[in-house]
C-alpha cells in the first residue's frame, strides 16, 4: 500500500503528460482494495469508519455484489467507432462520453447493423439538393475510418461502366436506412485496390436481395483474390502486402520488387510501444463498452425481434 | 490513425506514456532504434537495475513493461509472445527468466513492473540527464534512504516526548 502511495506521488511528479495518466487514481484504488481484502493494513479512512460509534448510526451497508454487464468480446469489432481515437492530443474524455450518448440516441432512431469492410450494403439517404427525394446506393464497403460521431465508411459500385464511390458518415441524420445485403469480411483491412481491379470485382446488382446469415454463426471471410488491371495504378499496391490480390507479380518489374523490399518494415511487429499507442488498452475498452453495452444489447434484441416478424410474414404473402 | 486498432488487445500500462516516441538519434533509423533499445531491455532483465541516460531509459521502460505484461497475459504457450521475447531478449536464457521468474513475481502486482529514478550526472561530463531503471522486487537494497528513524521527523519527536513523559511518571512513582 505504502509503495503504491509513494508511486502515485512519483507519478504525479514525473508525469508531464497529465491527460494520458487516466489510470493514476484507479491503480491506487485497486491497490487499496486488493490490500484491504488481503487483510493487510487498511487505509486510515476505513479504520475510522470502523471504530466510529455504531449505536448512533445504522450499520454501514454491506457491499452488495454489483453485477456488471458481461460485454461480449467481439464488440470492439462490431462497434469500433465507440472506442476513442488513440491519438493522445485529440483525446477529450468528456467529449467522447457526450459523443457516445449522441451515438446511442441516433441508434435508437435508426437501425445501424453490424458490418465490416467487404460487406455489401445498401444505404438510403435523403438528397440535400432534391427536397423530399431519397437515393439508394448499393455497394461494397471498402473502408471504415474515424471514430465517434464522425465515423464513416465508403461504398463502391460500378454503375453504367463507371466506378462510383460514396462516402457516408454513419451517424449522418440524412441517412434513412442502412441495410447489409451480404455480411462478410475480406482478407485485407481496406479494399482500395478495387479501384484498380477489373470492374466485375466491384460490380453489384442494385436489386440484390439481402442474404440470410444464421444467428450466432461466425462472420464468413471471403477469400476471393481480385485481378488487377495493368499499370499505371493509383497506388503502389506491390508495397502494401495485400492478401486479396492475385496478380501483382504479373505487372511489376524487378526495380519495383526491389523498391518494395526497401520500404518494408519487418521490425514494426516487434515495436510494442507503437502498437500500444495505436490501440486503446483493454481496461479502457471495457469501461467504454460497459457504459454502452446495455443500450446496444437491447437495440440488438429489438432488431432480432423485427427480423423474426419479417420472416414470419413472408410465407403468408406467398400463400 | 483515426480509429483505434482493434486487432490487438493490450493491458494498460501503469506508467506515464508519452504521446509520441523519442527517436534516439542513430544512423540506422527506426530499426536501429529498436536494436539499441533491445540491448537496454536485455540488460534490464539481466541485471534488474541499470544506470543509463534518461531518454533511453524512459523509452526502454515502456518496452520492458509491455514485454512483461504480454508474457503475463498470454503465457509461454503463445507463439507471438514467444517471438517477441526472442526478439527483445538477446541472451536466450533470459527468456526462461522472463516466463519462470518475472511472470510469477509480477502476476498479482497492481503497480508498474519497473521503477525509474533520476540520477545525478557527473560534473564536468556529458550533458545528458542520467537515470536508474530497475525491476521492482529486485534483490538489491533500496535506493531511497530509510528515513523512518530520523530524529527530527514529527512522529519521532512525539514518540521521544512520550517516552520521556513515561519515564518521568515512573520516576515519580518510585519516589513516592
């Protein structure tokens, strides 16, 4: 206990970056709890409360076991935008919390289903330039980025032999409906290489029916390898270690291969601090999801109920 | 970086982490930096207390902490953690030490696994700040002086007075 107290003082002195030391108070609290439960010297405050005259006051309420919600471990994949930006300069706990509340408010209004990069989606949104009209865009999600209320995704499709991409903000109030037509993942984190692939790999039927995925089944990974068209390309794909591309080798020369080798950074997988700075630590993730879990879970249940209703109605119409 | 990387899950560090890294100037770039820090982390795991320049110690500290916390989190049956240990510990007998000595030692810790002190720098000498980096629970004597017996501390003054008073009262009893 003493060492923990001393350490917290040392931290306070040493830490020039006060805002990142979110754990400083908690660690000592945990330490205190652990020590007192172990039966070692309890902190002073508890002692005084224990020796206080019990006759005058009702006995202190016994600590009821607080049941914490069990947050599924895959929430960080389903709702990555609820996690704050790991960049320390941009952190602001109050803003993050308010944003989470706003996101939940929006989710109560509109069903924003689970989707991943590689899923095929349809987004219906109202057009700011045509009052009272909506547009529906079907496409494959090729990227997901940003967090909080600014979370967005990119849909891509080929329409009339012309590649089209639309960037949607997930919590944009002009979005009226988001459907996931085929829920699946791809081999890569983003699919920008579809811009340089043959058009059939990013062509999807506008009138596509939503495909049904069994409840509780893992999200399938589509290991399709796309075929690129010849150079020139928009990016140097040969440098990006893409797993979802079949024929890069066909178009690159030795000089490209050499330069690609030169820019590789094989040591980055050992750079623990770099990874740490780009992630949100587990304890913090738990805190965030514990805050939003009940609401998200009830929304999920609601969606399931609605789905069942719809599936029940269908055979009626056929008969 | 606009969205947190969710593929990896790491435990929270109990030390203050800078928002960005120090580059620790070296001609070999980012890789050279890691090679340099590798030596420091190895030395720390081996000797448990080392004295070195502050910047390098502060950088190496995070890597040592994460190495230990990953070892605790995944254990020695996890291939990726083993690769990490293999990379960071240049002397391979230290891999055994990490999993067999340090993991049991730190399993139930609520505080950081390492400790860092500012050390005086010799004058005249290099300008750089010096520091001491150590693993907690090491076998060496503490670097802090034990001040509990200091005569001038308030509780010692009070204890002394109480003792004196007790003796005085005893003497008074004897006299009666």
